[in-house]
């Protein structure tokens, strides 16, 4: 079951609205022409307030977003469309280095949800310090597990978190997970 993605304005429309700073990955509002406004006052006010300024705010999950005609879009998707055109189907735009605010083109890639999931970093609430390892209280062992294609696969139970993590790393490499996926917390 896929997730719903808002219809994005066209590449041409986005290029009319924004400049893109390739060094910082930031979207900057372009001055808007008079014909986009109902009055001279709204035209002058908007351009004085926004033209030449950073166009984004930050959303709850750490992604930059931009509002176009009162609809919010993720900035990394806007940047991708501005440079490469429409994003096909249910493809996602991934931040290669995992830093959600880093929207430089060299850090963005168009991937499937599965590929994007392979680029996840360690979870912040992991108290053991190892990705893919869960303490099993009843047996006093550590369960190594990995999620592949939406299914959790148990890799076995081990006496130490280090030995369980070694098995997890082998599985992550086998399933072609990114190096970010193999970092300990």
C-alpha cells in the first residue's frame, strides 16, 4: 500500500517561483511579476517581504517545506522537480547522507521506498547502541534482526550485543543496505 503524494507544480512553474542555491541547497523566492497579484499594493508588499529570502520553514520531522498557493511541499521534492522534472509514480527523494536539511543536489537521489528504507540511520531511542539488536529478557540473550521488504527476519539469539551486531552487519551487507544503516548508535 503506497502513500499519497500531492500533485507538484510543473518544473516551469517552480523555476518561475524560485532560485536554487546549489552550494547550500536552499530555495530562494524570486521577485514575482505584477500579473500574479490583484493589486499594486499586494504586489509591492509580497516582493518587499519575500523576494530574495529563504523560502522554506521546517516541518515536524526535520524536512524543509515550502508553501505554494497555500499548499505545502517538501523542499527536496521541489528541488528535484526543478532540476529533473516530474517524479514518476511513487518514487521518493532520499537524502543520501541522512541529513534532512541538506538539499544540495549531490545529496538527493530518486529511489523506491524499499531503497530509501535501506538508507535509514540508527534509531534515536536505541538504548543498546546497536542497530538491529533487541535484548530478550527471558533468555538473557540478544536477538539480531533485520527488516527486508517490510518483513522482520530474525538472525538468531546471541550471548552478547557485539556478537549479535556482527551477524546484523553481515546481513545488512548481504541485503545491500547503505553504510549509514550499519552505523552503531
